[in-house]
């Protein structure tokens, strides 16, 4: 159970990342586990998603679990896969979901629906 001070700090961390009050509430409602993410991981993941994945804040709001994923085990490998696959110009035109949705796919689905489909 999180104490009041911890929750207050998490709310402040989210505001410092640029989320407005109503966005913070929405984010917590969609993914309450965000309150358990360390400040360091929260900032690192947010920065990686915005700077490397080029995701707008509203994309992160639509899939806040992305703030919890491992950079080394999920975010970087999927970004690298997308970069390699983007050489195939048909990928971008045939993507059925916004990029943030591909982050939440299981490894099996990601490899089946993305890598296996476009790597050929």
C-alpha cells in the first residue's frame, strides 16, 4: 500500500513530465500501477518514448503501461525492429495500429503480426 506522501510525489512527478491535472487522473485510472513506478524509471521511460519513439504525450496517455516497460527488454528492441522494418516502405502504409499499440503486444503477437509479416 502506498502512503500519502508517496502518492503526492508520484502526482508531482507526472505533472513535472508535462501532464495536466485531468491527464494525471486519466493516466492513473487507466493504469494505477503507474503510482508504483520509481521516479527514475518513470522519467527515463517517458524520455525514451518521447525522444526515441517520437510519441506525443497523448499516445502515452492512451497506453500508459508503456511507462512501465523495460527499456532494454522491450522498448529498445521494438524500436530497433521498427527502424529495420521501416526500410520496407510498405510497412508504414499498412500499419493497422498507432505505434504505441505495438508496445503492448505480447512478444508472440509482435513477432507474428509485425516482424513475421514484414520481414520477408
